[in-house]
């Protein structure tokens, strides 16, 4: 454990990053972020903050930890990696909407495949590559060898992400992350009255909707519960869907030697009503097993059996709990399963016969709190089953576990560079850490998956609570006078809102400053993010966290960015047609006060004026804050309460989940918007609503010698360079890859229309001069990145003001020992690794003898009795 503790301290050291003041990110939603090549000798791990793939040598079983030997720039927000062969890997880039094809021999991206919005995973079966495209609810299929597109498979389920296959590759299985749990909303017009408040000082509760089971006789529509799809890899047809396996299926795997499909999942208990009843017990974490050749009825294994959820605090439960299982792997023998509990910082071994947990491995050292949370997210198991590699998303590190002893051997960084500022690291864990709850089973991220949403509604009202008074103006009538908005604690169902994009909800200055101060949640009854501190006690059953920790959490949340809206044109303009509407005409009507009052309340750019409206304005029984409109495109068309209609989700667009028709989600005097086509046009505009992140961000194209003069390359460079112009500032532009046979990066400078290299002293290049450098065998990827990130991703990775090409090479020291030599070099994973050779002329290969990891150094002992003549050098991972 001493090695782990020392390294933990190293991971917590503040990173001296020049970009810290402007750092924003997307909170990559990892699916399969770590994997091994088929021969088990190379470990691949995504380094999402650095937009790169880390390559580790793990061929020497005597070495306790993988050796970082390569770092390859890929697209924005890599979330999954799979090795197709021992020399080729495919990396899924969630924000770039692309697949980076990586040559592990050349150490570079050799091709980029474009796919629909928010790709999540890739899996190889029957000579094909299947890519899950989460936002579009489809699979994109390619020939795995030629990379030729073979078509798309539409899926009936929300957010398809993790993919696996059976042993012969004839079937693949896809899990839907937001599959739901057969609950839906009974509108307030038909719902029964709420009970009498427990607090005798409260007035009667308002009339609200009610969350009910989808088979409730009062529900006329059909809520589909598709958790997993089975697909024939030959015909590309969906053969069947499986349900009732869990609300959120995170990962799935076939147990070797059986027909058992195992699904790691969490189940949300949103039929429980009111916050005091939900306190500390609103989710279960399970493994579900389906016999594929049987009746397919899921067998559920609770990962936390025997917990008394009525006891809080429950220290015994918290010390053992496994919350949010996001990965599952089996050894080749099929004996036991290994899982990670993302919100618990634990890895567990599960008996496949009984489903009982046979071992728990804590990834935190004693005394480490939420600020040092690891967040285990992905697993890779060596072919012989002796080593388990765990990718930790929160700490951006890799833990190596001895499966025989169930002991942590080492923990190393996922790459040589993590640009995440210390301030963000300090606050991030408080969102995800289930150990802050009363029994260790829930966290903020139980519902806000990866800081986003869960697709459900919850009734967190409190019959014993107090009335709350906030301020709002009658802005739709142009009355700026602030009025009291008195709110009842029994607020009824509210759909989970995303925590992403809160830092970009800019409000026009036409409203009084008092009305636009930050307000959170649907009703605006939380005046600050710090106001949610009570949630740790009242909802999660733990204790409120210190104010400084809450400030750190708030600072982290304000850095989260929305993905670009894929419905907008690449140059951020609106299309003239989307579905059956015209977004351009819809925008004009949205902003035309004579045609509508839309923009009066849903003010641009975020679609909110932060005002708390009168209940009459939203045809409600409670005052409600104007919500932003930036994510409507992600949530539309999932819910339809019409009699006999099929819905992929039980909840719609309104605050209580009952709205579904745009723009008539809530009642309002739409004035002259009475024609069907006008309503369609406004709806089309809402589906294209700007998220605050330009579509140019993430766009990528790999350029090699054969393609550098093509019209496609010219058009893409024209587009990205134009969007980086000083008066636009949609993005920065970088080019990264192998040029002249070595790793290079370039950053576009709009003011001079030149590309600046990663080496000081080199003259800036025109586009033509830059492309002329790309010779046969070279390949580099053009990439649009967030404005302000071009310097970091295009020439100064660590933000220290020294160009990457001018960083001083570290020193390798060699000293004699009794039976050999001892090598020492900077580390851990400092961007350099030792190579050895029998001759100065080579061949050179990674020196993979057993190593020791210290705070700022690695060392290795090599016996000369085995190899009396040997040469050593340090080699860059780039």
C-alpha cells in the first residue's frame, strides 16, 4: 500500500497549467475506455482531457505496472478504445463524432471515420465494426478491414452505448443507458390530490402530476422498456429486445462457456414519493443475468444485499457498498466476474453461481476523501487472468490489481499529461462520491449520470417542509417590478435536469439585475449551487459537506460544456429545412414580438431570462423558472401520451414530464402563431437551438499525402479557419500527427493566417507550406477545438510556456549494483520511457524489467549476468 499512497500524493499535486483560468470541458462519458490487444501485450487507455490515446507495454509479467511507451493524439473526448488487431486500434471520440483509426506500429492516426452524433462504443464481430451512436439511436456499421461503410441499424431505445458479442460473433448486444424503468407521468389533470401536509403550518398542497407504473390503468399509452438489443451480425437485423434488466445498463458481457448475458446496471426507485421517503434509498445497484437460449427472464443479483436502508448513518454498509457498476469482465474460464463501482471507488469480484460478492478492493488509501476520488470506470483483464487493469476516470489514472491476491499493485497516471486544473480536480469528486451518503449507495451522480440526466422524473417534495419565497417579475407583460413568488415544498414530480452548461446561461441586460441573478432547478427555488448542500443530508442521508468543498463542487460544475447541436450547419447557421419545418423561419417568428412572446421569456442565447414566472403564464399550479432551451433536441420525440402510442421514455419535455408537443410544451398565449406550419417552423428552430458550443468544435479530418490536395481537405480547412476568425471565435484549429516521420503539432493563428509549430524559432507556415510537409507515410489530423485550447492541443501540452518541441530531455542515470545495473529516470509517466538494445545501432525496445515507482522517479534493476552487454536510452512517448 505504500506505493499507492505515494502515488496518490503525486496525483493530487496542483498542475501548473497556463490554461487553467479558461479550462472548460465536456465530462467525457466513458464506456470502454481501456482495453488490451488480442495478444495481451499492449494496453490501450484513453486520456480524455488530453484528447489522446495512451499505449502501454505490459508484456513482462514481472513488471508490476504497465510501461507507458506511446501517446497518440486523437479526436475530442475519446470515450472507448478497442484493438482490432495487435497493431490497430479504433478510438471512439464522443465530441468529434468520429472514430480514430490508430496504427500502433506507426504511433499515429491513419484515418478518421465520421459517424452520427455522440458515438459511444465500437465492437468487432463477423468481420464488421459496429459503432453505437447514442444521440441518434442507431448503430453505424463498417467493414472492419477496409473501413467501407455497410449501413446503419435503427434502434428502439434511448442512448445506445455499450456493445458486446457472443462467442462466435453471430450476435451483438447493445445496452441503452437511459432505458427507463416502466414508469411514466400521470398528468395533474387526472392525478389525485396530494395528501394533507405533515407540517400543520403549511397550506393545502398544490395539484401536481403523479409518477406511476406504466401499466397503471389510468395510462393509455405504451412505455417501451428496451434495455438491450440483440442484432444478427449477418443480416444486420434486430432480432429481439430485452427489458426489466435495469434502469441504467452501463455495461454487458457474455460469460465464456455459457449463453449467459450479464448486465451491470442501476435501478432507480422513482415510484417512491417525497424526499423523506427517498432519503438514502432511491437506487439499487445490480448485476442482471439473461439466459439467451432460455426464456430470457432476467435474474437479478443485488450487489448490496442485506443493507438496512432505514438506518442512517450506516457505517458498516458504507464501508462495503458498491454503487453504479459501470464495467464488467470475465476471465477466459468464465469463473467469477470482475466489476467496478464507479461511485464507490471499489473493484469487486462476484461469484457467477450465487451472484455474491467474494472480494472488494478499495482504490483509495485510508483517510483519502472525495477530492482524491479515483472513479474506476473501465476494466481490462490479461488473457491469463492474473492482472486486472482499472482505468480511473476521475483521477485519470490506471490501477493494476493482482487477481490472485485481490491486491492493488500500483497506480500510475493514464498519460504523461493531464491538463485538468487543480481547482476542478478538487471539486469533481463531490458530485460522484457515494461515500458521502448515509449508506454508501447513492450520490448526486446516481441521477445526474456523468453530470447530465437520467431521463426520469422524481417527486422530491417534502410534506414536512417550509414555504419558500423567491422574487420574480411579470416580464412577459413588460412589467419589471419584482414580486414575491411563494412556493410550496410539496412541489410534485420534476424531471432531472442536466448540470451541464450552467456557466453559459447568459441573460440579456434588458431585464432588471435582481430578476436575473442565478436561480437553479425548475422552480428557481435554489438561489445558488451552494444551496444544494442540504441534498447530502435530506436526500442522500449523509451530512452536509464543508462550505469550501461545496464551493469547489460549484466551481467544477461551472466548467462543463454542452456538446454542439448536430442539427445546425457546420458554420453555425441554421438549415432551411429540418423535418417538416423551416428553422430559419421559426427563428424569425420566435424573435418576432408581434408573432409570439417566445423570446421575451426564453431569451437568447441560452433560451432563458432566469426569471420565475407566474403560474398563470405556464398554465400551472406553481410558479416556474424559465428553463434553458439548449438541450431540447436531445429530449424531444421520446414521449407521446396519446392513447395507444408507443413511447421510448415515460417522461416528456415539461417540468413534470408531461409536455411533448413543441412549441406548446406549456400553455401560453402564442398570439398569431396559429397556423400549423408556423408551429412546425418554431419547433424546427428549437431542435436547432444553439448549445453555446459551435459545431466546428470537434470536427476532424485525417490528412495524408494522397489526400492533402483533395477538395474535401480544402473545404474542411476553409471552414475551420473561417470559424476561428477574430470576429467569430467559434473554435481554435490545430493539426496533430506524424509529419516527416515524427510527432508534430501546429496551431492556426487567424490574425496572420499562418500555422505556428510546436518548436520555437520555426517560421509560421501558410496552409500550402504546411501541407507540403506531409510526405508519403505521414498522416496528421485537422481538429477544431474549444476556443482558447489551441495552444494546449497545438504545441504546449503542459501549458508551461515552453513549446513541446523545445522541452528539455530528461536525464537517465545508470549506476552499478552488486549483480547488475540500476536505472533511474523521471516519472511516473513523465512522457519518457527507457529503451534497451544489445548495440547502439539497435534494435531498440522497451526496457520492461520490474520497476519501482516513487513520487518523481522510476527505477529499475537489470541483472547483467543475464545480458552482460546492454545499451540504454530514454525515448519520448510522443
